[in-house]
C-alpha cells in the first residue's frame, strides 16, 4: 500500500504542518518573553535616591510590565540591625498603601531585583524604609505607572 495516498496519513501530516506553523508564529512569546525594563537607581550616602541624568529622579514604567531594578546602595549615617542601609518601598500615592512585592531592603553595594510593575496605572511613590540618617524623611522619589 502506498503510504502517501493513505488519507489518514496525509491528514496527520497536515495537522503536524499546521501545528509546526503555529508554534513558529507563537514561539517568540514563549522563547523571548517581553524583556524587562532595566532601571538603575543609586540609594546614596546623603539619604537620597538618584538616577543618572535626572535632577528630580522619576521612575516611569508600564502597567504589568517586567522590570529589573538595579540598585546601588551607599551607606548613610545609620543602618538596620540586619545590615540593611536603605529601603526601597513602593506605595500608592493617594493612600500610601504598599504595593505587594515592592518592599525591598538594600545592602551595601549593587543588587538586582526582578519585579512586575503594578497593574494599575497612576502615581506612586518610592520611600526609604530604613532610618538611614537625620535626612531620612526626605528620601523618596516619584514613580509613574503608564497604561
Ligand atoms: Cu533612609
């Protein structure tokens, strides 16, 4: 019997072909998911958050997008018992409620956090949660979530 002319075999072939085509079209979404936005922040010795090229640092992200926070922390006057020298905690601007997963403690030096931006667009604020110096109360920065 000629295999090629068997209708079962040829329909199986067609299904395989369609499946492979689908995988080919969809593969970028599996193999290369949206690459994270890398944000570099300096949590400095003068109890201030700083970002290169910004006098008033603002973090801007898109709702639900992957974000890599690359933070360099430099010790101010004081530190926590656990060795944390600054904190990086994200709050909603309107009610100061914390954003889950965005309450970070910083150790001296460079550290990286892979996070997901808040799902809700709007205005947020980053605050330091370690009483790092007498100027600690001024250690905050704007954080904007775009749709
Ligand atoms: Cu602080």
